[in-house]
C-alpha cells in the first residue's frame, strides 16, 4: 500500500510517497521518511499538534473514542485525524498543514 504525504504550499508543497505495511502508524511513518509532522508529546494525544487531513477514500483505522473526543474538542473537520492515533490500512493521501499552524 502507498501513503502519499503532501506538504502545504507554505512549506514547499513537497510530495513524499512511501510504501507502508498494514497497521503502520501515520506519525511514525512520516518521521521515518523525514516528513515533518509536528509532535510535542511523542504520540500520546497530549499536544494535539499532529493533526492532518486525509483525502477522501483514505483507508485508515477508525478513530477510538479518546481520539474522537480530542478531535471534537479542537473543532477538527470531518477529514482530519491525529497522525499519532491513525494506522494505515490501505492507500492514503495525507495533507499536512503548515508547520507553524500545527505548532500554534
Ligand atoms: S503527537 Fe501529540 S497528539 Fe499526536
């Protein structure tokens, strides 16, 4: 399966396409390939700065109740997920917001 990370235009619009095994964590996968998805908590759903958007049709794990609550608290759009809480189940396109937005 293929995961395509698309950086924001502000961050250069770089597209990084990688092969992924089923069950790969999206944040770990991004960092393995040098894709800058922000994290301050190491993936514990505490910093909430790893929020990314997934293009329609993305094959990923369903959010657990803890993540659903966190998404609701930050007013996330329906296509948004926390990368640290998302695992890959098929082809996925990930839109990464500007880094300064992720860290604000
Ligand atoms: S890395 Fe902190 S919430 Fe995902």
